[in-house]
C-alpha cells in the first residue's frame, strides 16, 4: 500500500483538507498522513468547510513532520512554498510533488468573505487531490 505525506507550514488548513480529500478519493488504497513544519492545531473553519462537502476532518490532529521521519513514504506533497523549502530529507524512493495553495487562514474581511476564501482554496485542493489519486494511486 502506498504511503503519502501532505506537508504544509502549520498542519492546520491546507494539508488537513488535502489529507481529507486524498483519503476520500483513494478509498483505503493508500495510507495518507499530513504534517506541518510547525503545529498550529486544526483550524475550525477548515473543519466547517470540509463538513459542507461531507468530509469529516474533525478527528484529525496537527502533527509535526518530525513524527514521521521513520515512515517510508512513496510520495510527499508540499502544499505551500514554505513547506517545500523546509521539507526534510526522506530516505528511499520518495517522489516529491509541490503545489502552492493560498493560505485561507490569512484571509481578511467579513466572516462571509473569509469563509468564501476557505471554500475557494478547498475546491482547489479537492481538484488537485482527485487528480493526484487518479494519476498516482489508481
């Protein structure tokens, strides 16, 4: 079974959403993990907008990448430039992918405007995750 790590800065929004979608689309054909260079806790808005799309990430935890250095990953996906630059070395035949998604936690404006940005980023991550599973895990 393939092992996939999704990595971002704080493991609070983008990597959590990607983990949720990758798990959903992979349908138990891969082990999916997410982590951050730091840990900021799972963002409640990320939980809310994923629930709107019937993906439950409320049980996810915010993990530091150092917790996973002993796992032989097949794929590491960085979802922000900071994580791509700070990504540690993983031994073995790890294929790395990078897609910089905007950080919805940095959105400004009214609550509706902030939630709209979370939804926009969620939809970008959903498309990327679906394509990744179809291309690399099917």
